[in-house]
């Protein structure tokens, strides 16, 4: 029998820093391993439910937490969608320990709505559709929280550009512009975020490159909207002159 970690390729931890006196473990995020996808099979809800079961079997969890997660696993296993899941989070520090499912990005809007309907968000579909329609053309990765009592009404949409370099540079600005009227996009913060892309510590052998990874649109239970930006940092080899020119923003 393979150890639980054999079914996981990457692990991320999210630690809450704003709650004094709360002794909660960090959220545990993971993606599938090659064992789950080597035959071209979709890593969907059933495979995720199995992986969560392997993980919690390896943890010494309090009985109440284990009970919550067992009920949540059953709900995930019964989700009516064959959409692929990119990342899963065990949110130990949240009330009733929900599981966050981050689906792989989708560029077909009808397919996206079909996935939202299949995971049990039929009652919120009209509102969610209006949000989706505002997002400029690109790829959208929906994120949902599953709890013992059902799907939470907090829904996230991670927005990614297509493959065109020019489109990649303009897409974050288009998304932010589309949601400025919500009152949740600060012009000052948005400008600083958009201007953050580029090189730092660049020398003959390379440097630190900053790039915008994605913009996330969150719809909360009260239907208020929150907008977040995610910046990626990576060490890279020194770029060629052609690469530096191609990274200049379009006129």
C-alpha cells in the first residue's frame, strides 16, 4: 500500500495570523500526484474524496473534526460534476472545517455555469452568472467550500488570461476595470499592483522576476464582491534582449 503522501504532488499551508488565543492547525492545501492522472483520468470529486480520506487517516485529529470531515467527504463524493480539480484545501482553522475545492480553469462560459449547477449552487446561479459575464474573456477557475451541511455560498473565481503574451499583460487591468464600480477596487492599490511586474536584482546570471499570477473575484454570502490580486515571484536566468523587449507593455 502506498503511503498517503504518494498521492500528492505539492503541498501548501495557510496559517491564520489574526486570531490570538485560537490554537488551530494551518489549512492544508494539496494537488494530485502523477499516480492520480497518469492514465489521463480526470482528477475529480471522487478522487479528491479518496485523497482526503487517506490524509485524515494519517492525522491524529480530534473526534469532532474527524466527524465533520467524514460528512464532508461524503458530500464531495456525491457532487454531480466531472470537472477536474486543481487544488484541495482542508480548512482546519475555519468553523466546521470546510474543504475548499479549486477547479481547473475553464474558458467555456457555458461549461463553467454547468459546473456551478452540478456542485449544488443552483439557487445562486443567476447572481453567479452575472459575475461571470462581467469577467473579460479568459480562463476562470471556480473555487467552492464544502462543509458537512452543504456547499457554502462563498464562491471564488480565479481569473487567468489566455496564452497570448500581449493578452497576459492587458488581462489583469481589464478584470480590475470590470469590477471598479463595486467599490472594492482601490485605484491606488490597483495601479501599484499592475506596476509591480518586472525584474529586480537583475544581473548577468539572472534575477528576481515579478509577474501577476491571477485576479480573484469573491462573492460573499451577502452578495458583496471582493477583489484580490496575486503576485508571483520567481528566480529566472538573465533574459535575452528579445525577451526584455517583448515584456514591454503594449501601447
